[in-house]
C-alpha cells in the first residue's frame, strides 16, 4: 500500500478541496471511532472528520479514505497510525480550574469530612485529563488544603487519557502564560514558574504528585479495580451515547473506596442511579459518594 510518512511541503494543503465522503464511508468511520473510543460522531461533525482525516492523509500522501482505512487495519503499523489519528479526532479542550464549583465541593465539603474518618494517602484519578491542566489544578488544591490544615497527609493523582499527544504535553507541564489566567494568584505564586514572557511550567515538586498514563475508558471492564478516594471525570462522557455513559459510570463506581467521591460535569448524566452511590448535594455540581456495601454483599 502506497502510504509514506511525509516531511515535505504542506503549505498549500488547505487550498486543496476535501475529498468527498459518501454516507456509507461516513458510517464506516463513525463505527470505527465509536467501537475503539466510545466517541459518537453525529452527522453535523462530518466536516470535522473530513478535515482531520484529510490533513493526516495528506501527510501520508494517501489519496483516498478507503486506502487509509485499510492501512489503519493493517496490524502493528495500523495500530501505530491509530495513535496519531485518535489524537486528531479527540477534543482536548481544557483549562486550569475549569470547574470552580466542583473544586470547591472537594476542598470545602468533601475533604474536611473524609479526611477526618481515614488516614491513608489520598488517591485521585483524573479520567480524560487531556493536556494536564485538570490534574495539576487538583494537585494545587490538594497540596494547599493539606498544608493549610497542617495535615501530614500524602496524595497521588493518576491522570489518564486515550491521547498520547495530550499526555506528552501534560507530562512536560509547560503551557503558554495566557493558559493560567484562571489559576488563583496565590496558587500561581506557589506552584508555577514563569520560564519566559510566554511560557510557564508547573513546578517540579507539584508535577511529582501527578502520574500520567494512557488509558482508554472503553477498557474499564478489564481494569483491576482501584481504590480511589476521588474520581474526577469531566467533559468526557458528553461525547458518548447514554448507554455507554452509564456502562462507564457503573465501572467507575467499582474503582471508588467506600466514602469516595465521583465528580462529573454538571448535566453529564441524568436519571442514573446505582445501589452503591448516593448523590452529593452541592450547588452547580454533579457528584456521587460511594456508600458502604450492605453486609454480606461485598465482592
Ligand atoms: C474535552 S477533554 C476534557 C479534559 C478535562 N477532563 C476537562 O474537563 O477539562 C476530553 C478528553 O477525553 C479524552 N478521551 C476521549 N475518549 C477517551 C477514551 N475512550 N478514553 C480515555 N480518554 C478519552 C480526549 O482525548 C480528551 O483529552
């Protein structure tokens, strides 16, 4: 198959019209994306798919969707190419301190009560962490809380995403200065270094508190249940169909310790319940607390 990596001149590619895609082909790509990532691509996002595929195909000097599709199916090479493509087809929009209400729920309501009842190191999971602003915000919040309360308490944040490109940026921990406008001034002072007029970095001491890994939530059914104190999963489920959202949530619940907190984005699921959780009432948030299993029902 004539597909080659291209380091050549792409300067005029945006002037080339996109190759048309018929409904059958669109259906094939939508199915592939949903099967592998859970992401459901509605018809109104077809132009996004076309633009993303075409850009990548031009880089590979590949002329048509079918050839590219077959290349993706071609064993190891195809799997490596999929990692590149999935990075292009996922939305990585995020920012520091994106959801102040959910963060306030953690610092003002959850932590004071939860830390009073157990003294283990805290384990937090940021699911769909994109380029890292979310887990670093959580790390700042946690570090500040522990220090302010004078607690001798360790915490570790595991941050996962399907996109290797995003994870590489997250691991570096460097961002444009204008990305940090939401960071409260006292946190910026303590946790951020200005490298130059344009770039900032999260201080290495804080970066150490966050470990990044690739993880596809479609594989949750096969993951060893973790005992997380907080699972923070925002702006990921919105891309999935309701049945898929529920299936993922049912799995996430199994990864929570009794008393642990599951934080979603407001409105990301409605009319969902599970015997192991109760809704947490806190303004402008959507969160659930895992309750203890009734005696005799522990797995
Ligand atoms: C819009 S970002 C949300 C980032 C962050 N949670 C926030 O709220 O600011 C969604 C992230 O989910 C990731 N994602 C999409 N499908 C995924 C999957 N099946 N498994 C894990 N991560 C996925 C994308 O790569 C992207 O980085």
